C-alpha cells in the first residue's frame, strides 16, 4: 500500500470502531461511514453527524421536493442511509490512545442518536449530563469544561487496558497544520456571537453585552 494512501488509516479506524462496538456496546451500534478530513472547526478532534449524511441509493430515484413527499416517504428518507464519524486529519499525529478516545467519544453521540437522546445543545458544542451518563457507561471518564460542558473525555481504566492490548497502535499518515504566514492578520469581526448554554439560542451584538435568556434564566456566553 502506498504511503500516500488514506486507505490503511480508514481501515484501522474502522477496525477500532468494530472492536469498541463489540466491547462497549455489544455490537448494537449502526456502522457509520468513517472519514478523515481537515479540521474546519478550529480545534475539534472529530465529529459525528446528527443526520444520516451518507446514502448508497441513486439520488436520481428520490424526490428532492419535500413539499411533494408523503409522510411515509419523509420518514423513509430520514431513516435511510448512514451517519458519519469523522476524525480530523491534523490530529492523527496525537498518541494512538488519544485518537482512540476521540473515536469512542463520537461513538457516544452515535449511540444517543440511535436511542433518541439529545446529548448536546448550542449546535452540538455544549455536552449535557445525558452525554456524561452515556459516556461513563461506555468506556470513558468525563470532566466538565467551563465553556462546552461535559466534553472533556479520557479512556477509563477498562478502555485504556483494552487499547493497550491492541497490536497496531500507530497512524502512519497525518495532515500538517496550515503554517502561520507572517504579516497576515484576521479581519476584525463586526459582531459578537452569544449562545444560551441551556437552550442553544443565539444572539449577536456589536459590543460586549451581559444578557439573560428569558426562557432559561441563564446568562448568554460569548462563542468564538
């Protein structure tokens, strides 16, 4: 296999997913499409789509005008296809155990999607106690961060021992981070984005503000 091919990277992630699925979920997780792509979120190690982003059906055979579709067809469209778990390419250079932890983290989201549990808010960035509960039942220790909730995850003792028992624990390829170009600065933002940490409501302001959500009683937090 060529050293410039992503195939062995994907195959290793697929194998790791299968092993985790059997070990921590009794094989109950639907198999997602596992991808590797650049980090477009400024720091995320990976993600799980909240919708079935991949399909193996002919797109020409499906009606794209939702207004013309029956409820049965809409339900079928929603349930058809496969979720995606992505591992950000720049972060494959981390220790294997940390990449494994990222995959197990995203598998928690996949499981909650399957059973109809909402474990995040704020466009998927704030992890609530439902995420924490599921994660701690499936191989992860969970800590709370000041901005994104119960999102700090590490392998628990059982998962760490399981990963340590694996033979192939290295990714031969990763994407380099974009180098910083001297003299190039970011354009100044014209507005600030604030998000309610409970319901995910977003507001924008042209200056720093202190606002309380009328529905939740929580202070809005600035989101970069």
